[in-house]
């Protein structure tokens, strides 16, 4: 069964500090891995997408890594800002005959405090 | 550029009442369309997806249904709402690489 596990479930960090979110998956056959940011009451917005051959990708202060061998990914937030307070969702896509099928992690809720 | 609309933004409905949520996409043709539900503090659950007009696949058995009467229109319906139908409903469309989400509808069943 395809699964995506995220940790921690939630964390609180001080403004200006860095943090790292983790994502472990058991999805096969792997197609790509995405990180989304979801503000409260809004739809998720894509931050990064990585295929099998990519092991790091950055989007501003967000840097995602992918280790396809260990089936782990991380999202690193540098110099956090209050606007980074949101849920961060890891989504892994499996390649199937009918098209890619997505498996969603439960998300990590990040609260940045001043 | 592509845009996805959902309405209403919020909805409060009594148990047993019908439901109709609408999603429309602009700026793309023949998109794959999806309905997700997100319960409070939980992850996204895929409810339905559609690869074309009149083609609906259901991921989870429930009292909800979906229809796609036009290429860029996706509707989520129910004849009788349950308390457990409360949640945040997201419509999404996808191209080869990315899935794009709408703003969502907050449904509260009382």
C-alpha cells in the first residue's frame, strides 16, 4: 500500500530561525515528489517538484531534498518569516497505467512566532 | 494562465439537505479534474477524479457523487448530507507535472 508519512506533525519556531520537515514514503513505482504549502482555509500551493534523478531543488528560502534510495525527502526553511506559518504537505506520485496517482502525507503544521 | 474557481467559499447546511459544489477551470482544455476532502487537521483525501466529460471515477464509497457536464466544469453533489461530510473541499486540475488547487469550500453540516 502506498503511504507517505510526515514528521513532525507540528512545530513552533522563532522568526529568523531555520527548520527542516521530513517526509518518508513507500510509493511505487515512483514518479515524482512534491511539497505544497497550505495556508489556513486556502488551497495548497506548490513549492517544489522533484523527479527520480533530482536530489535537491530550491524555491527562494525553501529547499527540498530527495533521496530516492532511502525514499526520504526533506523541506528546509531558511530564515523563517511569519508568513511561513502554514501546513506543509508532501505528495508522492506513483506512475500507473491510467496516469499518475497521488498519495498525500498528513502534513506538518508550522507556526512561526515573532 | 490557468485559473481554478470554486464556489461557494463557505457553506453551512443541515443534516439531510442536498449539496452542490461547483468548480470551473479557465485557460486549459480537457484537464484532469479532482475533488478532495480535508477534514480538520487531517490530510487530503481523494474523492473523485475525471479525465473527460461524463467520465467520473470514485475513490471512496460514500453518499457523495460527482459530475462533469462540461469540459472545464466539475460538480460535487449529495442528495442528503451527513454530519461526517463536514470538511474543506478542494477542487484541483492537473497537467503532466503539476496539480493545481482551487481556493476550497468550507462545508459545515449541522
